[in-house]
C-alpha cells in the first residue's frame, strides 16, 4: 500500500491530478478589450441531465436543446461536490476542494476557507479576474451560494457584504415582493417564501399566471434590460445569471404544470432502497408538505407526480433561458458572446428511493454543461469526454484571453477548448466528494470509498455502463477492479498532498 497519510477531515477535500493551469500575465498576442468576447454564464440550480438534448423526449426544454445544437453538449460532466455552495466554490475559484478543503455551503464566506476580503495580487475568483481585465461584471441571481451574492442568513440577519470580494461591478438581482435574497430562492408567489416565518412549506405550487410573477422570470427580465445597457458600453462584459428552479420547492407558473400534469413521464428507475453506506432519507425533500402520504419510499404514482413537478420547473427555467438568448440575438450580441449553461450538480428523482443531491452516486454528481463559443467551436458537437466543473475557468481564460490572467493560486482544471474544436480528448477519470466519501468515475465504473488511517473503508464499486444507479455493489465480486481503482486513487492523492 502506498504511503497514505489521511484523516477523515482531509478526505472531505478534493484532489485533481491533472496539470494545473497557471496563465501568465497579459500575453502580447492578447486581443484588445474591444474585440474580446463577452461571457454570459448561466447557472441553474439542481439541473440534472434530464433534458431533450440529453435524449429525454418527454421533457420540454426547446431553448436549452437549441443552444446545445448550436454549441457543444457535454454528456459526462461531473461536479466536485454534490451540494450548492461547495460546487460553486470549486467552479468560481477553479480550485479542487482537495486543496481548499471547501466542501460546505458557506465556505465562500465563513470559516478558514472563506475568500480573503483583501484583494490579492492574483484574482481569487473567475469574475474577479475578468473584472481586473477590464470586463464589466454583472451579477443577477444565484452564482455563488447566496441567492443575490450578498451575505445574509436565511432569517435575513447578516451584514450584506459581497460573498465574492472584488468580483462584481454591479449587483443587479431584483428582489421584488420577496424583499431579500433567500426569499427569492425559496419563493412562492406574492412575496411568500419558505423562510418568512409563516410556515410556507408546500412542496408544489403552480398558481402564478405570468413568468415574472416568480423570481426566475424576474431574473430573465433584468438580464435582458442589462444586456441592452451593456451593449452601449465600450468594454466587454461578464454576466453571471443564476436561475433558482428546479430547486425545491417545486414552484412554477400554471402553464408549466398544465403542460406536464398528464405527460407520460416514466417512474424512477431502480426505485428500491439500497444497502449502501451512502444512502440517506432525503430529509430536505420530505420536510415539505406534499399532496400525498409521506411514505418511504414514495409510492409509484406519487413519485411520477413529483417528477412531473420537477420537470414543470425545468420547463419554466428553460423558457427564461430562451428569453435571454433571444435578447442576445436581437441586440446583435450573439456573435461575440460566449454562453455557458451549467448545472451546479445533479439530483435524484426517486432512484434508489433518493430525492435530492447529497450523495457520492452518479445521479448527484452528473449535471448539465453546454457551451456556445462563436468562432471557437465545432457547432452541434456532443462530447463523451469526462470533464469537470473546475475545467470551466481555464476554458474561459483560453477562449477570451483576458488581459489580466494572474490567479491567487494555480487553477486545477484543463481548458476544454480542444473539445470545442472537435478534438477527441481523453481523461482517465473524474473525482467527486461528499462528506467523507471520495468517488472516482472512469468511463465504465464509479468507485466510492472512505480513506482512513487504516486504509479504505466502505468501498463500493458500480458498473455505470450497466446502470446509472447503485444497483449492485461489485467491490467483492470484482476485487481486482476495485483494487486497481483504489491504487489509482492512492497514487493521485499522494500527488496532491
């Protein structure tokens, strides 16, 4: 066994074994500011790969499907940690959680892992780097962990400081009748929300008549207004646009529920409770009031209803993406604007009796990634390469060639530009974390284990080519495969140390 020096605390980090990305300052070949492409970065909470462009014909996602047909669709994109804050920390900093030890929702602004409020010689986050390169940076919605980029708790207490220091020129998130950030995140119509102290905890609500009666519609409207303003500026822009749905609670306009209520949506694959060290009882999901008895696991017809509710929210958010993309076209910004759509993690929709993220399994760590980079891609490409969230930051540097390229610490990902150009790029594996578990994903297997001072514990091995779900643990059936993957894991962990 290799020299393994781990504690459980260390294992809640993340590692990356590729070459780090250390861009130099201001290469002479960089284009001037006026010719640099704009960036529209769209984050969608809990968006798993259940879209038409991923082969699911019962889903209404025409606008995301069209974007995929015009850009590059990544079939095997994996996040670093299957929870909002830690996933976004990795994306925004380009850092593996193995290095930062940032695997919690509040690490961006709390504890020893929080970002330094004092500006560093190098940029701490992606939007800060673009801002220091002369880009005008605008935040609308949830890009970091908080719903509007300002540090407040669920109950509204806090000082409202920027969650990402030195990153944004404008905080442009509309709050509407919800009045504060977490209100728009947990919103029902008419200003009600889960955290307003009035006991609003319904799982589903589909009573709004207009898109802008709910926050995601407001985000799209504000983004369209800002794009009009940005067109008149004499500098490139970086817009972070974060949509909230399909995150719980399942709330969308009436039209979206009516479109899905009778849709032939399949029940969950492999819905049985599994024997695994990583199974949980979906407490976030079950704490909401649902229009059925709270059985565990959920009854088949109730599970289908819940899946329809999730997909109604997807339909709503897809329409907002479409509105913004249409505005890009109408404003003449399309040809010089890179668009990225990123799901911050996946979500279990009843598979393995799980509802939510917060697992090291395939469904929680695999999420949507679409990129459209005019003039720098082979349009309509579908990539099977294993890619990771931390690849996004170096990719945008590679595509935009910003003037300022000094990062506070080396980036851990790889540029995906070769894939955008249609080249075949191979990565042996992708790594994700959840709590004390580390998960290694190859093109065929997902290995999950906990490394301790005494060696691997609770090791599970699943053949992803047979099922996306943890149906059969093969760790004892194929110990040679498990040991080989563990060997790879130990080698790379030793390298990262």
